[in-house]
């Protein structure tokens, strides 16, 4: 993989991770105040619920009424963004020198 490809891939991954973060934050906000019959709210839930489902299975036995899935998804996305995007960017920068 060349430096230009790595730099482009890093940009695409960064954009993808940012979109997922925005969708997770939007799902948290609309879960508090959103109208479930709204088409945009339904779209947000249809995108985020499959992401949350495996994490909710793991956190089902956690005590209390708090839904940990959005916070865990954000932590995973932030970790992947920092690790993958920065690794690809540093690879691209080192190859361009």
C-alpha cells in the first residue's frame, strides 16, 4: 500500500468514525426527547441499534437502569480512530518523506 492510498484510507476511516460518533450521540439525544414516529428518529435507531445489540448482550447483567452500549461504542470508536487513523497517517507521512 502506497503512502497516498494510506492517507486516503485514513481520511475515509476518520470520516466514517466521525459519522458513527455523531449517530451515537444523536441516538442518545433522541432517546430522551425524540418522537419514535418521526422518520429521522426511526432512521437513527435503525442504524444504531444493530451496533448496540452485541454490547447490550454483554452488559445485560450490569446493575442499574443505565444503558452502557452508547458509551462503550463511543469508547471503541474513539480507540479505533486514534489507533487506525493515526497509524495510517503516520505511515503515509513517513512514506512521503
